[in-house]
């Protein structure tokens, strides 16, 4: 199954509903029945927190109930994810999750949870990987960087947001696809990665598209990992345009405790999809670099199997899995 672009998913959803075969809406399921705690396993200000705060406004607009965001940062998200299934499964608590984190963390070491312990109910967007350089960088195009890397193995350095992240996976894929050898330098998030590229501490940065939006003319985007060019970076080609099959980034989902009933799981998923379908929400999210997708609860298992297969290969390339 390919990830369905939001518009395609919504058309399919509408068609099924017109036939009378679709699931009931969140409101028809009487979900939520009261305020909901939304745990974000990262500090305020990052992509996960930003997305949750955009969702918060529309959740309350649609349901009339409060969505209470609680940031519980620690161990790259593992601290919260390891406690998810201890929380009430009545729909009063949901949690944001990230790929590839919830696949690679258990593989890399003791994370306190396994990937299959996480009950994701809806994947709603991703932030594509992108290669950025400072505006005064000698690399005008991606080919310039590739040519230099081929002539100087290992000398091209990429900043990225942490170890075993989507950024590092992208760097490993980039090296394989282009036949170059570059060096990845992990930083404690997207913001310091961008700062390192702007300050000339590294040759370039593998970051998410959201990280480059606020930098304006201070950066040059050499390529993005989206299916199509993004309106916010109209002059930046996709990797595919340039002949490299590199699509993806950090995918985000909403999860519930494993004790949640099928009705609660579907109710949360329906509501997340309903928020995603709001034109104002879509415009706001796309304006800061998010790419909306629609993977509702019935499709999550297949989507996860595809992602796990991809990330297991990435784990081998990273040397954390034999």
C-alpha cells in the first residue's frame, strides 16, 4: 500500500460513506465524552508539539471538548511510549508517536517497549527530509555537493537531528543512492542542526522541511524528500526529480493504550481524519512544511509493516542490526 495523499484518502472515505459502508463519525460514536489528555513525548517547540497544538484548536472546534496537551519529554520519546499501556484505555488519554523512532529505538537498545506494544490509530502527516546549506555555500545544487563528495570521500559533513533518526536514515540512503561517502554529525534537534549549517560548522544539514521555513533567504534548499515539490520551497527539486528514490521523513501518528476498545480506536482515528480534512487546518500545516497524509485505523497495520521493513534495512545500514 502506498501512503495515500490526503485528498485521495478523503475521496475514498466519502465514497464509502455514500454507500453506507463506512464507519460512523467520531461524534456518532459519542467520542469524546469529555476532555482528552494529549501526551506529546517531546519538549515544547518541536514538530510533534507544533502539530499537536494545531490539532488542539480544531479538536475543540469540532467536539466542543478540551484537548489538553501534556509534554513529557525524555529518552527521545521512549520514556512516554514505554508508559502508554499503563494509561486508561477509555479514550481520555491519547499520545503522539513518531516513525522511525518507535521502530529503531527498540532495535537499538533497551527502550522499555517494543514496536508492537504501540497501538497507532491514525498517521496524519510527515515532515519530509531536506538537504539545506547556507545561502553563501559553494554548493549551488545537489549535484555540486555530490561531485564534491565523490572527489573528497568523508569530507562532506551532514548535521542531523539525533542518532538513529529519520535524518540519519536519509543520510545513509543518500550515500547508497549517490555512491558517495559522507559523515553524519548528530545534534540535539532540528534547530541546532540548522544553526550548524548556517554557521559553517558542517557542509550541509539533513533536516525536516519545517526547519527551513523560518530561515528565509539565509538558507538554500538543495532537495526535498516529498513526492512533489512543496509550495513553500517552489524552487527546490525533489530527490526523485533528480533521479534518486529518496522519499520520506518523520511520520507522526496518534496512539491509544492497548486496552482501548475497537470503538475508541476508530473514534480517535475518525476525529483525527476529520481535523485533517479541514481546509484551514491543511493550509496552516502546509504553510510551515508539513505534508498531510491519511492513514486511518483500518490501514495502519499494513502501513506499519511497510515502514518496519524499510527501517529494518535502515537499521542494518546504520550498523545497529546485523
